[in-house]
């Protein structure tokens, strides 16, 4: 382990400690209840950015500042605001489906959590992940002063790897089980749990993006 690993891990432990200690935990929950959108923005901007740093560490062996870090953090924050809304939409919707018998096991908490996670991850999640992939590539291209034409952006993204890895592997094998656990928690902790999972999301998307960029550069070299 390197010095950066201890700094990254120590910062994560500090965040966890603040959420566990009674006084700071109460303040955090009160702020979340009073300002859900602001807190959703802050939690995702911070924790998902940590996920991107972790992905860089995994793929390169060192911690380096991501290109356009502040812009990318803002995008993550925006996604956090959307997550606050989406969690409410899907949880209320699944409760309605269970109450009307359109989904089985009406009185099962596990049924509610699983179906909420399943429906959210098979409908909203792919769109959100694709949106992040596009915005991330736009920021990278802007930062290194390359074209930001949408046709070039879409061409640069390895959609084959995105579909095969991010959609067909991470959603069924990681996100659906992870969010099932999330929706088993009391409602006031769900967005918080999602914010911690955003560390994994940031790492997964960044890792897949780097893999896609390697494939893109390989294709470019073959056409020259």
C-alpha cells in the first residue's frame, strides 16, 4: 500500500465516523431531511469523485487528479439530485403496485426492496450511466481542447464495452443486489447508502471508460 491509499482510506473512515457518532449523525440526518437536494448533490459529488480517484489508482497504480475534476464533481452532484427524486418515484410506485396486486408478495419487505431495485436498475440506471458516460467524455475533450461535437463524442465511446460490461454484468450481478439492500433500509438512509455505492459506481464507470478509450485508440491506429 502507498501513502495515497492511507489518505484515501483515512478520509473515507472519517466520513463514516461522522455518520456514526451520535451528535454528527443527528446533524447529518436533520440536514438531509431539511435539504434533501443539496445533501444529495454534496454526497454524490464527494463520494463518487472518490470512486473516480480509486479507479485511477486501480488502473494506473497511482492517484492522480482526474481531468476536469470540478466539472465531473458537478455532474455527479446533479446525478445525486436526480437520485433523490428517482428513489422516491420508484419506492412509491412499487408500493402502489404491491398494494394493487400487480406485483406479488404484498406484505414482504424483501419483495418491495427487490422489485424497486429491479425496476429502477433496468429502466433508469442504463440511461443515467449513458448520460454520465457522455458528459464525462465531453469534459475530457473540452479539457484537452479537442472537438466536442456530439458525433465525435458518441464515436469515441466504446458502446460495445458499455453494454457488455456496465449494463449486462454490473447491473444484474452488483447493482440489483446492492440496491435491494439499500431499499431494505429505512427511507432516511437510502440516499446515503446510494452515495456510498456511488464510490463503486464512479470506479466502475471510470474503469470501463478507460477500457473503452484503449479500444478506441486501437481502432484509430488500425485505420491510419
